[in-house]
């Protein structure tokens, strides 16, 4: 993957905030429907994923101040204009460069797992 395909600010945003394709898809789903209020059940149905998984994803996006949440209801609501603009650029990049964006996220997931595995206790040690 060429580093020039994905803009630097979008790459940095992915590295900081996006840990899975499900998380990216949830963010972009709520972004595409900015006035709508989403609960875990409806978001899970729309994204074809388990409710428990989507609950964790939406909670994380909330903690990162990309969504607002209250009593199990989520809305697209980045806390800064800078975040809003980079999310717009992320959506455009994902629409045009699907494979490089997903490869970047999958590579990040692999690195996180490898790092965590380095701290696992093994019987053979």
C-alpha cells in the first residue's frame, strides 16, 4: 500500500481511533444519518453484527467523543470541527480507497494482537 493513497490526517485518525472495520462502519453509518438516534439493537441490525459487539463499538466511539450518547441512545456528534472534517475525509477515502483503508485497519489489528501475545504466559517458558 502506498502511503500517499490515504491522506496523512486520515491515517493518523485511523491509528488513533479506529480499531476494527465494524467500528469504522458504525461511525460512518451514524455520520450518514446525523439527525437519527441509534440504539444498539438497530445499529447491530443495520451493520449485521452482534448487539454485544456493537455496544462495545458505540461505547468506544462515545468515549472518543465522536458520538454523543445518553441512556443507550447514540448520535453522530464529533466534539470538534477538526474531528468532523477528518471523519468526512475518512468517509471519502473509504469510498474511493476501500482496500487500502481496510488493509490499514487489519494491519493495526494484527499488530495489537501480536503486542498482546508478547505478554501472554506460556506453559513452555
